C-alpha cells in the first residue's frame, strides 16, 4: 500500500496534494527496489504492485511491474517518472497524478 498523503499537504488544494502523494509513491517504489536488492543479494527480479487506499471503493492498483537488479537507471536522469519506468515499473500519470491501472494494463508476462 502506498502511504497516505502527507499531513503537511492537508491544506493544499486537492490536485496539488494528489500530485505530491503520487510523486512520493514513485519515489518509495524506487527506494524499495534498492532496499530489496541491497538486502537480498540472491534476488535478481521481483514483482511490484502498489495500491492506494480509496475511501468507498477500496484499494486500487496504481503502480506495477517486474523489476530486475540489472535495470538500475542512473541518478542523473532527472525525471522521476522516467527513472521509475527504466526500473521496470508501469503506471499512468495524468497531470502528475497516478491513475488507477485497468486490468488489461496489468497482464505481465514473465
């Protein structure tokens, strides 16, 4: 589960807070990838699925993908979304906000 929006963003307009939460979810997914491969040297690939909690409708899938140890994008890549994509993560962004993935977008081949 993606962590909820930061309490510091509570007074921001909703789209701004949603953009901040979306960028944080991408940063967290990239960081988790690094932690996973650092802590488990025998693991070379992993499947990620990140959900966000939506009041009333339940969890929705916002990030998914198969990450591989050898796909480590350079930190010099400024775009957070591009670094996440180069890691093997799939997601949709609309105005900087992560969209829920549709089931047909989630069929991964291994």
